[in-house]
């Protein structure tokens, strides 16, 4: 049952994100929407994170059935471009054909099963060739060449075309689905196409791409980024300048959270001045907010000053007119979650993708990708997407080229706790976790959707 969340239901200071929008006076309708659901408050067993049997069920019943983000269109922009996307034990080869369409294939040779392209690779090739015996397909997956073909009089060439997966795109994002009977992507995305009408990612390129292997289950990894309950404990440096205000659940596949930036924390013990808030804000790299922090004039707020500067700088630096966007759309963290593993940030100051996925057949390992997007330069020349930078478990995100140090610290804080949680799960005598009713409503809901897929 959808329920409207009372304005001050979960806020120690009597402030909600809707109160922030009231003060802004220019809120977009899509940010005014509130939707959460009543859920059972039962504990969730930790075995769901550790059991190899449950992991196998997820791989078969969830990952083979869902639409999942694989790459951006910029990664395969020219004919012959390819990109390898791995999910658990599966590997998918995406290619751009000569006609401009995008094809996806199981990354496995039809001869003896060899991977056609290595994991974590991309590039360009005029055809698809097995590195073991040289069987060759064109970019549409049609078998073209079999060395020593006289040895294969019995071969059905048509039946040995590469096995396809479904590929569809939305808002520059390329999705794959291994289920040929799955509903169309736009149906799967529920409210996303409507909500993102003013949030177009074309003309933006990937400026930073970091990938880290984490010592935990994929669900535990993404839960660290889907609830704000941990904020004051894990991120004390930002607790005075960000109000974790709102969680919405729109359907089985789409939910969101919105963090109001440039406002006092709803759980902080010290109320900062508007100038102190502005000085302490972590709003992206210096190209977004300028090299020098502005001052807050009398009668204005940190939010109003920052949004004014961003409108000016985006017009000057990128030729982008932000006048049609509200204060919240420009500076707040508006993070949509697409089941099972994609986070899409809609705002201007934070336009990022997070992706979490199982690594191989190990329920205790996963990959976490972070992709920052930036507008193309004013001259319209689109830069190449950033190469993936691999971050070891004991390395810092702050050392990733192009990563803003403030964000790097946030990511370090979030991921450093992952091993502790995994090891604590294994030693737990309770054997279950207890979610809060509102701030942790979305992690709980994801478990219920996993159960829906497993039951099908």
C-alpha cells in the first residue's frame, strides 16, 4: 500500500526534504512526489548474503531475468567497437554493428566455449574471432569462417551463429537481458522515463570511472549507498551540511532517495551558519563550483548562492542553460535505484552512476563501479570516456585520477566498512539484521523483490 510520508515523520529537527523545497520556492513537480509502502518489519536472515545455495538461486532466477546496465552508448559509439560486461559467472559481449545497431552476445565461442574477448576489455575489431581456433563471426553474430572447414561437413552454420541477449537503450545507457521473454526495457523502468524528461544524459561523457573489488556480497555493498542511517557515524565531515530527507518506492524495480544539500543535517547536534554550510559543502570538483567558495550575502542561503553560481558557470563553461531547472534539480543528490543493482543520479552537481554486481561464483565478492559524468566542452567536441581505474581493497579512491578528494574520502569510508560487515555476519549469533522502518525501507524492499523473482 502506498502511503504519504508525514513531513516530519523521521526528522529530529522537524525538517523534511519537502520543507527544504518549500523554502526554495521553485520545486519541480517530480521532486514533490512522495511514495513509500508499508512493509513487514521482520528481521532479514544473514544467510541471504552468505549461502552459496541462495547465491545460485539469485544467479538463475534474478540475474538471468532482469534488465541490467552494461555500459553507456559512448563506450561502443563506432562500428566495430566492443565492450565486455561480466555479471557473476556470465560474460556478455556488446558490439556496435556496421548499421549502427547494438548487439549483445554470450561471450562464448560456439566451437568449444572459449571466451571470445577477455573480461574487463573494450576496443574495436572488424569481426569477432575466437582466440583459440579462429572461428570467426561478423558483427551481427553470423558465422563467417571456420578454419579447416572440410573437417566440419556436419556443421550447421546457421545454428552456430552467436547466441544473442536482448539489448535496449535508454538515456544513453545500454541494458542487456538474458531472458528472451522479458518485458520491454521501458516497461521495466516504470516511472524512470517520465521522471527523467528534463534529465537528459546525451551530451555528457564519463569523466571518471573507478572499479573496486569488495570483500562482501553484492547486496551488502549497495545497501551502504541506499540508506542514510549510517551517515553521522561513517561520514561525520558532511553531517552538518546535508539533510537525508526522503525515500520513495515507486514500484518493484524503481525507488529513490533525495538528499538535500546545503541545509543543516536533520540529525546534527550543531547548527551551522549559512556561510559555514557553504564552506563545508562537498558538491563535486572545482570545475562545478569554482576554485573559490563564494560568500553568502545577507538574506540569502547557501543553496541560493550555490545554484546561482552553478547556473553562471555551466553557461560559461559548457553553454548549458539551467534556467529551466529548479534549485533541487541542480544541487541536490537525487538518486534513483533500478533493481537489482544500478543507481542513477539525476541532478546536475551529482550526475553519477553506481553499479554493484556479483564477481564470479563467490557470494563474498563483488564489483562496485562508479562513473562520474561531465558535460561536453562548449565547442561540442565529445571527449573519449574515461578508462576504468581499478582500485584495490587497500587502496584509496582519492588516488584515482580526476576523482574529487571529498568524494574519494566518502567512497573510502563507505567501502572500508564492507569487510567488517561481512566478517561480522559470519560470526553473528543472532543470524539476522534488523532494518529501520523508513531510512532502511529500500534495502528491505529489495529483498522482497528478489523473493518475487525466485518464486517465479
